[in-house]
C-alpha cells in the first residue's frame, strides 16, 4: 500500500484508475487477513502488542501522507479518496478486532482529528445552551464542557490521541443522555457531578472544585458535629457513585473517586479529632478543678451506705451500676470519723444494715422533714 502511494502519479491514476483501485482493494483485504493470521501464530502477548501497534502507527502515517499529497494538488482525486477509505478500513479493523493491543495514546490521523474537533466545537455550543436553559451552575458547565473546548481549540501542531477522541465522545454521549432523559431531573448540578464521577474526570480542576465546594459546606455548618455529618454524607455519596470501567481522563493519574475519598477521609479524621478534643477539654478542666475536693458528711460510713440504699431502692437515684456509684462516693466523699472510705467497707455496709443504723438514718430524715415544714 505504501508503494502504491509513492509510485503512482495523478496522471497514471487517471489512466489506470480502475486497475489501481482493484489492486488496492485486493491488497487491503490481504493485509487484514494477514494481520488476523499472524497474530494467531505469535505466542507472546507483548509480541502481539508490538506487532499490532507497529501496523497501527504505519497506517496512521500513510493516512496523513495521503492528506498532505491531496492538499498540495488542491484537489481530491477519486483514486486517493478510495485509497484513503481503504486505509481507514484497515485502521478500523485493527481498532475493533485488536482493541486490547490498540495504542490509545497514539496520534489520530489529521483528517480524523479535524473531524473530531469540528464535532466537539458544535457540541460545545449546543450543550452549553442546553445546560444554561436548565439553570446549571456556570462553574460546573465550564468544568464539564472544558473537555470539548480543549480539543476543539487545539492548534494543528498539537497532537490529538485516540484516548482524547474517545473521552470526548463519552462526555457528549453522557451529557445528551442526561439532557434528553424523559425522567425529570431533580438537581441538574448533582446530575453533572454524577456524570463526572461516572466518566472518571480525574482533572486537577475537578479536584479543586470539590475542595472549594466541600469548604463552602463546612463554612455554613454551625457545629463540629454538623461538619462531621456533612463530610460523612459526601463520602457516602462519592463511594456509591458508579464509574465506567476502564475510562480515565488522565490515564496515569489516580482515579477521581480515590482522590476525593482520600481528601474527605483526611478532613473527616481532622474534624473528628477536633470534636473529641473539644469534648474532652471541659471534662479535663472539671477534673482539674475537682482535684483534691471531698464532700464531707457528718453521717457515718454505715449511715451513708444505708441512705444510698434507700435512695436507690425508692428510685430517687436511678443509676443502675452500683459499683460505679460506690467508687464515686469513695473518691469524692469523706465522713465525720473517716477521711478515707474503703470501697469494700462501703459495699458491705450497703448490703448488711444494722437496726441502729436504720434508726439513726430515720431520725436524720425526720429532721430534714421538720426543716422543710418550718421553711
């Protein structure tokens, strides 16, 4: 095929056009059959990959050479159009049947790149108008349509890869699917975010947008608990977002979902630590202020134990854990006769009550009632 391109002239093509077309057609079919057969005979996956990509790049260069020759002649001869169509057929054959080995980061032939730029430019205007009509956030519109704008504004000397073209097609497809959906869109901005998650739009601009968006959510939160709740909800939403397998805007960067998860987890841990620190600070301050403090009773240990028993069994004190109550009293209470109270002694007197203790506690309570009656 390459030989035909260099040896044939327009005059020869005009005289032998039918014969040349038949020859090119035959050679095109032979090349595709040879590619299919040769890959079956290669045992190494890496060998197959190099073999396929070598032919892919060669066909792409030939396609650009044809376009360059036609531009010099300022005319599109039928033979060269036919020749170019045969090359496109070979390239499509390789891309379809050997997708696993096809080099997505290779340069797209010039004519296909120009066509992709034209389609992206037209889609940009239509999608921008449609999203504005839906009152979408202008920042989000600019962010999601920047992909189309970048490829449509590329200078001729800047290469466009198959990956670029494929990603732009996916963006257009998902946005039109969203806008043409029969079901009512409750929140267009949320839907646009879901599209970015689905297409794994792992751009630095997208991450920056989310950082600013999360910061604005935290700024309006009134309490630390509200911030933790908002971050947890955002993390849940990101984790539940669907992602199209095998698709990335930047192939060598971490996926968008992982970047957002890492950021949210760090923020969440930070605010949780602050929440715990703030919560424990008053308790520590209170403990410091109570350090060395003891509540002094004129009652004996036995009277104190029985009084506690009466309060608990009459449901005035409703703490269910007796051991904790006893430890609290041991720590913060002293009696008239004892500066330190033994936990074991207080516990035994709680369960074993002498008659004299009952009478003394009754007299104590009666004196309280008399005080109330007088005052």
